[in-house]
């Protein structure tokens, strides 16, 4: 498995993209852009209380078909 850490836009080709969001924060920058491309999936998970950014918490979102992103998760 190859792991690379760098800042990129949602058009990068990869298997999985990882975004950080800490407790009490709202999506900004690339995560906000990704949320728009995922038809509000990030905002929906936050609003439903399924993810809050607590320590060691994670959430896996699959990108919707035809979202224009080059990654699936």
C-alpha cells in the first residue's frame, strides 16, 4: 500500500481521499468543495450527528456516481 500526504483538489486520481475535521469545526476549503461535489453528503452526516470530529472518530463516504471526482471514497 502506498500512502501519500499532500494537499490537493478533488480532481486528483486516487482510491481514497482523506479530509480532517476536528470537533467544533465546520467544513472549510477543500472539504467544503468536496461536500458540494458530493451533493451535501458531508453536511448531511454532520447535521444528523453521525460524525462530530471527536478523537479517533471517522466516517467513510462513497462518492455519488457522476460526481466528477477521481476517487470513490
